[in-house]
């Protein structure tokens, strides 16, 4: 197999790994970012999710790392455990034929002693969530004096999730003579401030959504009235028969309730939200990846870092609050060489929100009509039955019922 990654001058061992992974032509972000990264230049990259960012920074890091130097040389910060694990897996695959390179993921929800033992085996590359990285720094189990490259992947999401202070602390604790690279789907003023504070001679790269993943995602909206939204969703699922779909809602309670309603209607679904413990979250994601359930209902925060191949549809059951959230949501489909589709449900009063999203993203979102009443003949009876059960449970517990509610404390958020 011939790969066009040869032009970057990678070592034969790394090229073998690239070929093994099936990479042939660099994606737009890889095309423009790999060269400057190999030259150890500071980068500020705006690129949508699903555009090949991991290889864009991962390949240069693997090329520049010295396998004979048994100390941490590169740190990659990710917003979530899932993204950290996935990034680690990709780097290990790409480094299959490069002897002596160790890549280690550090994240919350796993016994820290196990990670401390792994750190003693001298990995050269650390992929970490900011919170768990800070844990190790406080315990002095990581030595960062040899770091010559630090990458902030999905920097905007890390800021949104409250890792602001951790990011500043980590950037201040690594050597000043280093390469600093920021990848972000959006470039807020705060991202630009971080770049100005911690980067030098920055090269800024912008990959527009219409030239990247959004081009591969057909986008539609459906206007619904009253309580017809759930019926419209059932009709959509019945009509399209998606292999793997991701449904976004506004609240944790809504995530649990909608997943329960879908399951009762014959569409097995799982919910993922902030109240799940890490073990529960892992179980849900494993069932989703394995295809045991093909519908995942999620909130924006809980879905961050989720990167599951083969998602062919995103449904905005609740319209996102802004254009940035919309871009992040639909970026879960249409990845790599696949196409995808995104549907957004709106009430008449939400037309202004939709117009704002279209204006800010320059997206083409076409209207589609779903006859909610024809979704399922027994829908009205099913909905009434579910509402009665929910009402009875609320009377008994004194609080809104959520089938996925857990009595355990929330998971440690790394």
C-alpha cells in the first residue's frame, strides 16, 4: 500500500504503522499541521471534531520522541477519560514498529497506585485528563523536567468543563523551552489568551467546518408542536433504521427518562450523564460500542470526549444552546471516510435559536416533515402508560423519577 504520508519524512518504522492503520492521504488538518509540528513550532489549530486531529499531533510526537531517553517527553491533555483512552490506543497502534516507545494514559476512575507503578516503567508520552495529571503532580509521581512538547486537545471543552486552573498550573510546571500546541473546535477569547500567554511565534491554522466533517453530514430540522416530539423521534427511528445513533438532550433527568421511554417503545437505549459513576459509564459505553444498544441518549457535558466509530446519526432532541454546541454535537457523525446525518427538533418558539445556529455556522439545514401521529399506532396508549407510571413514582419518592438515578455518589471527575 502506498501512503502519501511519505512526503513528511517519517522514519520507515512509523510509516509501517501508518500503513497498518490504513492511512493513505492526509486529511486537511494533517496536511497543514504535521509539517510545523515536526519543526517543533507552536500551533493554534481550530478544527472540528472528527477531522484527524489525533494523527495530526500524534505522528509528529512519535517521530520526535527519543526512545532511548527514559523520561516523559510529551504530554497530551484531553477533557475526558474516553478521549484519553482512545488517543492512547491510536498512538500505540501508530508506534507498533517503533521499538522502545511507551505511551501511558492517566485518568480518574482508575486506582492511582496502578498508574504510579506504570509511571515507574518510564513512559515517554503521557495522555492525561487535567484533574488526574494534577493528582500525580501533587504526589510528585511525575517528573516533567524532560517535557519538550505539550498538546491541549479539545482545549475549548476542557475550559468549559472547569479545568481552567489545572491547565494554567500544568503549563506553568513544564519547561519553558518546549513546543505548545492547542487544538480546539472553536477559538474563544480565552483560548487566544492562553495561546498568547504560553506560546511563542504561534502559527495559527483554521480548518473550516464546510471543508471538513460538516461537509459529510447532511443536516435537517423538524418543527414539532405540543407533546409530539417523542412521537416524531419514534417515527424517525422507525423510518431510517439507524445502525448507531446519538441523541442529545438538555438535562440529566431528561436523558434517563428518554432512554427509558425509547426502551419501552421497543428501541433499546442507554443514557449517559454526569450522575453515573465511572464504572456505570464504562458499562454503558461498552454496550454501545458492542452494538448491544444502538441508541445513546446524552447531555452535552457527558458526551464530551466520546469518539465512537460508526455513528451514522445525531439527533438534537433538544436544540443546543449555541452554535459551538451544535458543531460539537454533529461532529460525532460523518467521521473519517463515512458520511452522517443530523436532525434537530425545534418548537415554533425556537426558530430564532435555529436561525442563529445557521447564521453562525453557515450550515445548510433543510426542513423535514415527520408525521408524528403515524409513528406507532399504540403510541398514545404507551405514552399515557409511561406518564402514569412516572407520576406514581414521583408521588412515592417525592422527587422526579429517573430510572437511571443512582444512590451512589457521583464519579470522580478527572
